[in-house]
C-alpha cells in the first residue's frame, strides 16, 4: 500500500515538473519569455486541470494497465480536456494581462508535448512495478469453494499473481489437497519474508479464525501487509460489488448518497437538464442528418421506442435511433454481427450515436445522463425472478452511459447481466461526481474509437 502511494506521488511530481518544463520551453520558442525567464504561478490552473484529468482516468493508480491501447487513448483524451479547460479558464474567467493570454499556441503545444513524455515514463514505471509484483502472491483465507471462485475471478479479471489458499480450520488444512496451505505455515513465511504477499483476502463469514491467528493477521496489517475482506477487495481492486454479499438488508449500509442525500439528487438533475437541453439544441443538425440517413437506408421508421424500467420500477418509453430492420425477429439480445442490424445502424451503434434521442428522456426526467442501463421491461421481469436483489439497481434513474457500460462489454446473456450488475451496484453505493466525470471520459473514449455495439 505504501509503495502504491509512493508511485502515485512520484507520478504527480513528474507531471508537474514536465508541465513547467513544457510550457516554459514553448514560451521560449515563441519568443514570449527571455531565455533566463521562467513562469510558475500562471501554470497553477493548467496544473490543476491536468492532474484532475489524469486522476479521473486512474493515471495515478499503479494497478492501471498503462501499457494498453485503451489507457493510451484515455490518456490523450484527458490531456485534450485539460487543453480545453485551460483555454476556457484563461480567456474567459481570468483578467486581462494574465501571462498565458499572450499565446494560445503555448498552451496547446505545451500540453501536447506532455502527452508522449508523460505516457512514456508511466509505461516505464508500470513495467518495472508489474515485473516486481509478478512474484507476489495473493493469500486467500476461507473455505475451499470460495477460494476456487476467487481464483477464477482473478483469472477473469486478468490478475496475473498466483493465489495461495489457506484454510483457518485446522482439520481442513490436511484434507484439501495440494491447492491448500496450512495457515500457520504461510503466515510464518510472510513474517520471515520467505514469500512476498500482494495482499491477504479474508472471507467475511470466517468465524473459525482462531484468536491467535487473528492477532498474527493484525500484526501483519500493522507491518504494512494489506489485508481486505473479500467484499472490500472487490471494491478496491476491481471497483464492483460481489453479488454473494447481497441480501435484503444490503441497502442499509453506508454510502448510497445519490439515493439518500437530496443535494446530490438535485445537482445531478440540474446538470442533466442543462446538458441534455444543450445537446438537443446544438446537436439538432446532427440529429437531422442521422434521421435522414436512416430513412434513406430502407424508408423505415427513424426512431425506435420500447418500454423500459426506470427509477423505483416505474416503466417509461425509451427512444433511440432505429438500427435494425423493422419487425425482423424478436431476439432479446443483439448478437455479434447480428444480421438484423442495418448498414447505417452498424455505424451508429459503433459510435453510440443511436442513443442520442435518449437526451429527450433525460430532459423529461425518465433517465439521467449517467446511471445503470435502462432494461427492457420483459427482460427485467425475468431477471427479477432469476437474480436475487436485482431490483436494487432501480434505486436510481437509469442512464445513457454508466459505470457498467464503460467497464464491461455489451451483455448478451444472463451471466453478462450478473457481471454488469456488480458494477451498477458499485456505482449506486459509491456515487460521486468524480466517478461521473470518469465515466464521461471513458464514454468519450468508447465513442471516438467505435467500441460500441
């Protein structure tokens, strides 16, 4: 944990130093500054905007895969947002005579110079950190069935570290075969430094943990060995809620500000109205072009509407641009390379443009810009029969985009629905405007690179 914080601080210092060097270099090249002059204080706004944008895409989180193409595109989008924000602040809100007002090129070129360099040292740090962590293991303490499920989930989530299983039950330790390790022995190896542990994960319902073992775990925790309950591990590492923890009293835990605090609800509604109104007004020419393209394609209806389930299980009519042939099959899910999708519809789905009419649903109050996906009423009826506590996702308004949509691909079966529900419930419980801002950046990444479906 301390190492992760150190990496975050190192990246922060490198970003600030790079920003100062890049902006001053561009100012020298543009002849705004003499070679012996430096600017520092005027860079406060660009620094805050850049750090904030990087924070929203987890650029200071050592667990983020900074080698991936997805992260690279998000990194670029974050810097572009910092550019737009800096230009807006500098030329709209700051008084005349502010040093950065002498040249827009210095702002733009300074930020652009930061992209390859900040990405390069992040990749170097990530590569070295990842290499050193490959020898670190996760220790799971609990029953054998839970350990197997946890190991499978680690594999599915792309976690490369090996998982060591140890049972707190002394009798079970000798009966579970080679996959298990005696807890006393493994704790001794951790204490002596024989093995390196990334984290200890403890099954919550573990009432068989002996007092002596509990004290040893406490000592390891105070010696900087990260220890989590299984539920907390899911939330910290994967930012989702494990469904096994759900019961009828789950909603009474901490969190859920979006449902419990009127101030969050009102602020979110205000932003929904403002943004959806601007989008429908300024985007009217684009909406008209899309409508004409759909109609010219097959002379069919432009819009598609369907009954969806909203907040508090209230049904409403959702509107989208039609992307499939009318009355062509009634499958609940859209398959990969689905033959029902039109040529225009394929393009609209790839860039999520088919969802633009939902701005009207947002303006009317049926939906929010960000929230769980609005599901078809017929599917919801089936899900509520098959998935315990599925209705918890209706605690808030559904959204055009959301935490599940940007973290998990399109759902095409019941298992996908379960996976997406884990992310939806995380969003509902841990809602913040920081998460909303992060979702916006990730949604832009999906739209720009045609990752919709």
